[in-house]
C-alpha cells in the first residue's frame, strides 16, 4: 500500500452520465495530481493541486472538473464524456514540489474507466 | 515540447539474466529522474530515483545510471526474477516544477 487510495476501482458510464472519482492520501502531503493513463501512451498530467489550490491545468477538456476540498482529498468530476476518455485515471501525491525527497510521487491504484 | 523517449517497449529475459531499459530526455533543465514499476491492476510504484548531481545509484539488484551530457539515463536489473515482470516507466522533472514527463513504458517479461 502506498498510502493513496482511489474509489471506485472500476467504472462504466454512458456518455450522458455524471460520475465522480475520489482520491484520498494518508501521507500528510501537500500536493496532489490527476493523471490519465492510456495504452501505448505516456502518463498524461491533467491537474495539480498544491495546498488545495490548482496550480496546473494541462489543457484538459471542461468535461473533466477537479475539486480539492482539503489537502487529503481530491475528486475528478466527470460529465458527458466521450469513448476516447476511457482509460486508467491515476491519482498521486507528493510532499511538495521543491527539490529533495519531498518531490517523490506516490500513486494510487487507479480507476479503470470505460465510457460507452 | 519536452519529451522522454524510452526503449525498448518490450523486453524478455531469462530468469537470472540482466535487463537494461534506456531513456533519453530533451529538457536540459531536468534534474530528477525516477523509475516506476507498474504491476497489473496497480498504480506505478517508485523503485529507484537519481538526481543530476550523481552519476549512478544502486539498491540491491537495481541500479540507475545518468549521463547528463547525453541526456540519457538507464535502469539496470541484475539476477532477474519472475516477480520482476511488470511495466517499467522512466520520468524526468525539472526543479521547481510539478511536471513529470514520463516515458511510454517497457513491458519486462522474465521467463522462468
């Protein structure tokens, strides 16, 4: 266990559905991340939060909406997704972004999303 | 934009042999290089990392080497075991940024 949990582990949704992915970290970290992992492609950084403030948004479509209510929880709200959004969505956390051991990222197990 | 190239995409070795995975990065400001192992149904797990002020780091059967001039770093696994079978990712990050650039992964199969 890495100290980062994600729910649900699997999700099937239609294109008109609204669903949310949840991530929780028990490591006392200040930064949290959402990544998209598709087959044969590098991990794609979607969003970064530091101390509950969004610090990076990598040109992600508005049908993905992140929320960070506190430093331990991160959500990804999904609305009117497309089949090409099917992928593994990974959450990660790190102590901070400065150099040193704080920068190590710890990943959750991911949510396998299928959009029909 | 910045990218990290990783080779090979698949690698099969006999148990007990060594495995080498290579990555090349483009951003000369990169100074932190982690390696992750991802097993089926799990997220990536950090196995070893190296910073730009050192050229080599070792942890039991795993070692990483860095050539800053060539912008090249490699993962070496010796005495491979079946449980080493997984997908391995390299990544590069510049100091003061959140952005990790990942390679496309190498699927390692260790044949018993």
